């Protein structure tokens, strides 16, 4: 897995349509959530099939467990020690271990991912203001792959990789990035931490040859209940449930 690829690209693997009749899911404009809610489940639906991520938390509110029930099912277990995060992914013969180091601002500085037959070492570099500038991932002794990042108005708008990959993103200026934001969700569910956070919610993603358009539904608390992804003739959805104090 190439951990330098920015997290929204992880989201393009499969979403699908899931519309709820709940009266809570009637808004298409977000407000800042008033409660300190946590994601309980995330259901990714594609056509007639769906998979679920189920989250557990420790007494400090940090994610402690993520169980995924897809065909390549796994359970992630998170432990914490100061600025270190250890993630053991129980996936049978594909089990892996991540060792994550946070920087002084609490963002990911390095990741060492040990999988069967390979070790990936990733380094994230930030400017003096704490904004992500670049990342580099090396598999074993192969040449590293680097990615450069460009931000505007607090949002990641462009990334380009030494492997030729290029991604361009636009955002809703009137929709702040609240809990359930795709980029934060995938970073959080993989690592229990972040290497960047956007200010606004993602509107489009161009990752050649794909073009994605995203829309959102919100509950009365301002939390995202559904992220609807349109690409070509397909419409997929990632839907969330929450536990709130």
C-alpha cells in the first residue's frame, strides 16, 4: 500500500447509493456540529453489496479498534504511547504492523508499515506553519516514491507524485470539513491520526482518468450522514452513524 497517496483517493474504491428516510437526514448544507460525536459505523454500499467499518474507542476518546467486514476483512488494534501509535492489523496471512510517530503539532511524521515480505517507510514533511509540503515512501530497498502537495485556503488542491500520479481537488466554500469528511475519515481509520486536515468539504476529485463529484447529507447536529460519490454513470455512498454524549 502506498501511504503517500493522499487519503481522498482511498475513497474511490467503492461507494454506492444509500438514501435514508430519516428526518435527521434532510439537510444538504452543513453547520458546525454542536456535540462531540464519534463515528460508530461507516457503511460503504455499492450496488447490492455493502461493507461496514465498526469503531471502538478507549477512555481517552482515541480510536482503539476498527473492524472491517469486507471480503478482505480485517480488524485494526490501536495502542498509544506519548507521540507513538502502534497499529496491528489482524488480517490472517495478510496481517501487518504500523509504527507511527507524531510530530510536535500532533500530525504524522513517520510511518513504518511491516507487511508480509515488505517494509514501507514513509516520511511526511511540513513547512514552518505546519502545512504538509511533501511525503516519501520507500518499499524495502527500492527507490522511494515522493509526493508534493499544494494547499489553498486551508485545503489540499493538488498533489503530484514522482510516479507520474496527479490529483486535483475542488471544495465547497460554504461547507466546513466536519466529522465524516472523507479525507479525515480514511486517515483516522487507517492510522488513528492525520497528516493533513482540510478546512472545507471536498467537491470534486480529478485523478486521471477518473472524475468524481461529491455531495453530502447532514443530520440535525451538523454531522455528515452520507457522502454521495458520482463518477460516470455510477453513484456510490458512504454512510455514517454516530455515538454522541
